[in-house]
């Protein structure tokens, strides 16, 4: 009964979505306020309907109702509760349901918090949002019904892919989706603005927080996925340039560009057409990501569920979205008036260059990801594009960007003083040189290490320059400490957001460079009692034993990590698990972290030919990997800090208006210009 | 005017991209072309697995009737996943199913067959991996369909699923048997 309620709620949601897509749009064209206002109750109803459907599916998973095909295919009674629940979105149908639930919640947020938006803009944005929802609801109802029944109901389910039974991955898809779907807001606002034919600072101010939210979630989502790959797949790596990873990284790069161009659009009222285009591109890339992952046009180790019929449908959705929006852009964009002019050397100039580099990087990764498809379609043969391509094209694009990231914030808007900026950054420059030299000498001083030392230098430069920029803002050491402290507390949150996020980027860069340069790996057969060096430490193999788990059978190795004097630092217990449903083997790496370096051990198969109790083992010394996670965390946190900026807080303009009274209408109009 | 043209560029780019996706959807990226398709199978001589009869020792044993040859190894996780399907194919008895173990130790192969079932008619043991290379095997498991004349008619990469068997392989074998 409950699954049928869920199904019914979805059908109902489709009706509501159609209403929300059509009525407010017509209302906005005709200037009919009552019609425009339909969007608000509709968005509430939409969240309720989709919420009921989602709750119904979750209920089926929690009680293990195997008469629902989806539950049978992806769940099992033996599964721990967390994974029964995460199983809801661990599959194609459920993940789409989550997709539209998030989409609807974002719409609701606009209608609840968008009180100070011009009614026509709000109505149009919500209508566009509802159009996207309609498309996905049709997709779910026609090709991916999560509530399809099985008769007779099987006794037990097939289980969730054990690789996915992991806390890191339980939250990875929802995070990614919050990111993907979040960009739909920027898209809807961009389309609404194109229809209205005007973009102003107020528009940019509205788009920024939504982009920021989406970007934060996508950042966390990608980081979680990367972290999961690192500790769960047992290959000792964190990024493989796999098509599915790229599918989330491409919109991230475009979204990062959007985030920065929206700043220019808001502060300087320029780059507007470009910002609109980026908003469309970013969401289109998010849709493309969904298409690539779900259709199977590109092979990937991640292709968990692919189905060509669904591929056709998503392609259709994608085609309608991009052809529609880009046609609208081609038609309307030329009418948009450009805003303030700026010199090449200025804050705008560096942000524009950052945009160009990020977009190029995004396009490059897209090209590499799709190249096998192009080659196949043009009968050029079967090719695969791997890390060597991505590393050799992506890195050269990032180096100038990272160097620029240190300088940009020091430049003034409109016309910057390049020489002045360099003069203020000389401490950072000297310190960077010291880091490069120091790293090079410490690493042995060979030619091979010079590149790595320079790479570390790029990261250090960004870190130091960002610090210097902050110090400049609070005039550290130039004014009495008390004044600096007062300045520090008065700095806007958005400034802190930038500082934190850029420091995070610096750490991430250093983590990647350091790990790539100094990582080491050994594979060997070990008998109990044997010792193998790993980085500056060594691992003693003490044997392995069978360990039954709740829904798997494991071989657990016992390894002792020792330092140069033979003192025990840690006991490491890597596992190799054989799951029963579905039958599948997984490796559980044991990782000991010092906070800067990781020691990473994997146990393989027994090798009885080499003596009693002998096992294949793989050890990785992973220097600087933790910096990656700190970096990603700081980037996301930076976004959150920026989001908490006073300007973005709900109701601030209204309160400010109320407090200042009718005399200061000027202040109120800068916060929320009344255009309708 | 240039502004007009420039603003049409993004539309043009996505239109081309979409064209590629339409073509791409009709192709299976996992289907790797085999140079040996419709060629007579390479002549080979193999060892059998010690203690397991009958062995697959000569390519001549594969001619005369339509047969399946499955390359596998005890080290291969996807083979474990595929194995229940192979057991079912053997039980259906449509055509003989032969196995060639490669990159493996005979003891490990025997343990693997003891644990997961032995669906094969004949099993060959490719000590040097030469035969796998001559067949153009890119990974395990891979399965070849060989017709009565000893010509390779189909190569299946990856585990055979129920759909692969019912929709592709079994009809193909039945056609070849009739033809």
C-alpha cells in the first residue's frame, strides 16, 4: 500500500510541477500578480508530494519490503540500518528521486526566502525550476519507476554492492546531488533574467549565494568521493580521472568560474552576459554529468547502473535544456548592456583571467572525457584517455591560475597597481623562494625533484600571498595590535571566506604535488615475522586470520608499524572481505596517519606456495595526502563562511529598512531594488 | 553584428556535442573489436590441469561442433561473479563449454573449480599465457564462440550475464548449430 501512495504522490507531483511551470510564467509575461504568486504555494505542494514519495521508498527499504523491485535489487535483510537507508539513493531510481526532492527543496527555499525578490523574476525562476522538475518527473515515471512491484515477492534481496556499503559513500551521492541541483538555481535565475532581458547587481546578488551553496556541496561531495576511493578501493590513490569523477569535476570547475564572475557582476555590474552563459553552462554540465553516469555512453569503473533507454531519455532532457537555453541566450544576450569598464590589470581583470583558465580547464577535462566517444563515433578506433593526458594538460592551466590567485585579491577594482601589489607581496615572494629551495635540498637536490619543489612552491606562494593579503587588510604590524584586531573582527565574512578557501586550495595543491612526487609503493609476499620498509618507517607482518563479519567473511592481517629503533607506532589491520550478497570481494585498507603523511597497507590473497601463513601484501607510503583532505575541507568551509556574510542573511535588508525608516530609501534600494 | 554571431557560438557547440551523444548512445563502448573475428582460431597446444580430465590440449579438439571457450583465472573476481552463469550454461547443455586458465597456478585453478563448481567440459592450462595473447584476450573473463569449422564467431568481454546468455549467446549458438 505504502509504495502505491508513493507512486501516486509522484504522479500528483507531476501535475503540480506542470502548473508551477506554466501559470507563473504566463503571469509574469502579462504582469498578473495573482498568477505569478501561484508559484509559491505550488512549490510547497511539490516538496510535500515528492517528500511523501521519498518517505514511502525509504519506508520500503527500512522494513525490507522485497515486493518492491527496487528494494529487492538493492537491499538485503542482513544489511546494517545505515546502508538500508543509504540504499535508497544507492541506485538509479532512488537517486533520481533524491535529485528531484533536492530540486523541489531548492525551489521552496526561493519562494520562502525570496520575499524581497522582484515578483516577476521570482515567478519566472520558479517556473523554470518547475520545468526541470517536470522533465525529471517524466523521466522517473516513464523509465525509472522506483515503486514497481514484484509478484511473488522474493524471500530476500540481492544486496547493495559492498563497495557502496561505506559511511563515506552513504553521504557522497546526496552531497554531489545537492551540488548539481544547486546549480539549477543559478540556471533558473539566468533564464529568468534572459526572458526579462535585464541583469543587474541585484540579480547577481541573488545568484551568488545559490551558486555558493551548490559549490560548497559539490566540493564536499567530490572530496568525500575521493576520500572514499582512497581508503576503500585499496589502490592507494585518490583521483583517477575516471569519467564519472570527471563528470562531477567538470561542473565544479565551471561552477568555480561562475562563483567568481558573479562577484564581478555584483560588485562592478559588468561581465553580465558571461555570467549568464556560465550559469547555463554549469547546470548543463551538471545534467551532462548525470547523463554520462546514467547512460553508459562511456565506460567507467563506476558504471553501476547503465541502461540505453534511460540514456535516450536523459539525452532528450539534456537536449531540450541546452538547446532551449542556448537559443534563448543567442537571441537575448546581444541586447544586454555591458556595465563598467576596467583596465586589464585590476581585480576584474584577474577574475576574468581566472574565469578563462577555469573554463578552459573545464573544457579540456570535458574533451578528454568525451574523446573516446568522439573517436568511436568517427570510426577512429577505440581509445581510452587516461591520467597522462589530464595531468599534462590540466597542470599547465592550473599553474598560472594559482600564481594569479595570490596576486588578484591585492589588486583594486577597476584599475589595479601591479607594481604596488608585487611590492606588498615581496615577503611572500621571498618566503616562497625559501620553500622551493628548502624542499629541493630536503628532497635530495636532484633534477628530478626540482619540478616537485617548484610545485610545492606554487602551493606555498598561494598560501603565503593569501596570508599577506589578510595581514594587509588588518594592517598587521603597521598599526597597534588592538587596531589590527578591531579590523580583523570587522572584516566582512565574505573576505574571510575567500581567505579560508584560498588557503584550502593552497593546502590541496601542496598535498597533490607532494604526494605525486614522493609516494612509494611495494608489493610482496610476506611470511609472518618478516619486515618491509615503508617510507621512513617499516611494517612487520605478524600473520593473518579469518574473521566473520555481519554479511561478509574477512581475512584480517595484523601488521605492526615500527620506527627506525624498532618501537611500535601502531598496529594496522587491513582486511580482505568476501561479501555473500552479492558475492563480491573488497579490500579494506588499513591507514595510519601522522596528520601529514599516511601509511597505507592492503592485504591480498594467501600465497601458500611461499610458506605457511604467507600472504601477498601491498604497502603505500602516502606523504601529504592528509593535506588534501584539510584543503578540501577548508575550501568548503570558506564557502560556508562566505555564505554567512551579512549581505546574504535572510531579512537583513528588510530589518535595515525598518530600522532606518522611510528617510533612507536609498540604502534600501541598494539592497533590494524594487523593479516590478 | 559580431556580438550576435558570438552569442550563437555556444548553441553551435552544444548542437555538435549532442550529435555525438546521439551517435554514441547507439554504440557499446565495452565492445572491443577483435582482429580474430571470423578468422579460424589460432592453432595451439596446451597442457591439461593435473588431476582433472578431460584436458583441452589441442586446437583440433574445438572443431566439429559449435563450442564456447572461456578464459578465466582463480585470481579474477569477475570470474567468480560469472561462475554461477557458467554452471547454468553447462546445465542447459546447448553446446560444450571449454575453459582455458591463464596467469594462474594449477593448484589455485583446481581449488577455484572445487569451490565454485566446475562447469567446463575440457580445461586447458595456459602455462605461458601465449594462447591468451594469440586469442587477443584483454582481460578475464572473456568468452569466444567457435563454429563447427573452427572459426571464431563472437567474443564476449567480461562476465556473461543472464541477459547476455539469453539474448545474444544462446540464440547465436543455436543459429550456428542449424547453419
